[in-house]
C-alpha cells in the first residue's frame, strides 16, 4: 500500500500514486484513502520543513537559507558556502572577518573616517575604528600604534592631526620606523596646523613594525 517516504527520502510515483481514469479507487495498491494519506503525510512534512511567517520552520533562524548539505538532505543555514553571487546589491554592512577576497575590482569606494577627538597626552590607536582617523592635538601626545593578534599584515593607517587653539603640540609614535630614522616634526601653528601621516605594517600581529611617512605637512 502506498505510504509517503518523506522526509526520510523522496517519494516516487510508486508511493505518490496517481490513479488513472480506468483505475478503480478500491483496486489493490490504489486505495483512495491511502493515496490521499500518503499525499497528506508528505505535504505536512514539507510544510514543517518550510514553515510560514506565523510558524517558521523549527530549524530555521531569521534570514536563513534552505541549502543542500551534500549528504542528500537539505537544511536551513545562515552560512553560504561555494555559491556564486551575481549582480547583487548590498543594503547593509558586511563583515569580512579578515577573509581573503581575490581578483576584485573596486570602484567608487571610501574608507571609514574615525573622528578620534582630543588627544590629551596619550592615545592608543585602533585600526578597527577606521583606517583614516582625525585627531585634535590638545597635548604633547604619545601615540601607541595598533597591535594584537587581529592586526593583519598589510594594514595601513592615515592620521590627520590638527593643532588646537594653543598650538605647539608635539607627537611621538611607538614602534614606527621613519625614513632616515628621523620622525617628522609636527606643524605647531595654533588652530591651523594640520599634518597628514600615513603608516603601514607588513607583519601585523602582536609585535608589528610600522613604517611611517609624512603624506602632507602644514596643510592649512
């Protein structure tokens, strides 16, 4: 007698029998109630798998996709693996989690600009705030350059430093190698003294070596 295999395995025409116009509904293997019973069992199982808005699938979290697991089954997942995305538009932030993107062509892109505020006499820089940062020099400040396990080799950082109304604020930077082993002297003009410094590390990690450059001095 026909009975649904789903969701253990997919049904076939042997389990989901379609009586013909010449088949008696009470003929062997075509009992009317069993044919409908098999269909009902499969439909209920399918609805449970897919869910509806009022009753989501038990194994599906918000924004999950129904994917093939590679073992003959399907499952809800929030992870897309091995798929090709073509012509999509992002409407929210994407966290790359330090994964490699290769063969990428960038167009019309920008970096996050982090407004750090006043420096006082000490600032510990953090590249996760943004790779371009602005600071107002309100004291003779020592900048501690970023470090840590999450710091990637090839990380670059740009600092835009502006003197406050007092001026004459100096800056020192830890773990930085400068051209000619000479650190730049910041422009000390009150309010209008602006310098742009760029840095890059090729090793990253907990004990990085940063290379520093003066991208622009006395920019006011």
